[in-house]
């Protein structure tokens, strides 16, 4: 049985959409099919894109009591709300701000029943099937014994080793979600139209993007300052986005974007030496 970790998500921005048209309206605004969470048992990731299919926000969606909840970064609450309510005109939908009312704690594996007052929803925030605990603000709960908390450098190393893209590192406003592999987790190609859908569908039909997020590894003894992604000739092959602060055994995991067509990727250190990469 794999080790389960506890990861503090905290108090994110939470926007509740309620009303007869809520599912239809949200499905026109985000890339995920909100009907998949309607039973209230799980949380799924989604992108909010502009008309050109470019990323504006990455969010998580869930449902409770016949309403849908969109979770985003606390610091982005106002622009997220403005974007998601911009097209609310004749729809029978009410948007309410739940920010500060729920604390979210993620566990990277299955758990027994949650404590009284806590809502448990399945979630794969860090690449494995786990669970989110939604804890009402002010409620004190005990966590299961033997489950270590991940934070700081340990959490960053865990994220990078599992290839989880983070905002400000691998994810940024204006990029195309498939570049980061979000088409496998955040995008429904069956639900129908949403803002940016035509562009993202064309990318899928073409079967390629100009760059792709990859996981790599390098010998842990190599200095990480100034590392560059290059091809065998020494020409730039992309850009590194995250370097794990902690090695896993003899290998240090890395994340980066590799250009379309680049092969036999190597890493060049600040002293000009080329290093072989390994699967992370």
C-alpha cells in the first residue's frame, strides 16, 4: 500500500452557482463537464479559457445540495468571479461567494469515513486517486494517525516528481492547456460548446502543439543553477520550469517544456557540460 500524505489546500476562492440553468451555463464557461460532479462525490479540475482557447484560470469543480462550486486561488477571486459571471444575462442562475467558509485538506490516497461535519470528495490533485476533506470554517477536526503532512520543499519535490503543473511555473495566463497535458485531465471533448472550444478541438484534431510539458531527471550530483534544455547540437530545445529541491535517490526530478520536434534532450550546466537525462 502506498504512503498517504496530507496536503493543506487552505481557504481557496469558492464560487457557488445555483439554479435551474447552473449546469448548462457553467458548461458553456469551462472546459470540464460539470455534470460529472453532480452527485457530489468528487472534485474535478477544469480550465477557464478565452475565445482563442488560451488559459485564463485553472479551477476545480464540485457539487453539493443541487449547486455547483468552482474553486480557484484565493488571490484571484475577483477576476475569476468577473469572468464566470460575465455572460450571465437571461440565465436562471445565482452566483454566491463561499470564500472563507470552507477549508480544504487533500489526502493522496483513500481514507475511511470523514469526521462528522466534514464533506469528503474524491480528488486526484496530485496525480493519484485521493480525497479532499471540506472542513467548515471554525470546525476543529482530528486527522488520521500515521499520515504525514507534506509542506514546503517536501511538497514541491512531491509535485515535481509526479509531473503536476503549478501556476506560475508550468501554468500561466495565455498558454494553451494541451501544452501542459491538461487535455487529459481538465477537458471534456464530448460535452459540447464552451468559450474556446473550437480552438482546443482543432488542436486535438491536429494532434500536436508547439511545445509539450515533460518530466525529466538528472544525476543528483549535478549543480542545478543555470541548467538549460538542449538538443545534441547544443541548440535550445525548450525551457526548464521546475527543479526539485530534493533528489529521489540518485536522480533529481525536473519539469520543462520541450519544443515540437526536439529529440535526444540533454541538459547543459552552467559550465557548458552536457548531461544525459533520464525518465523521472
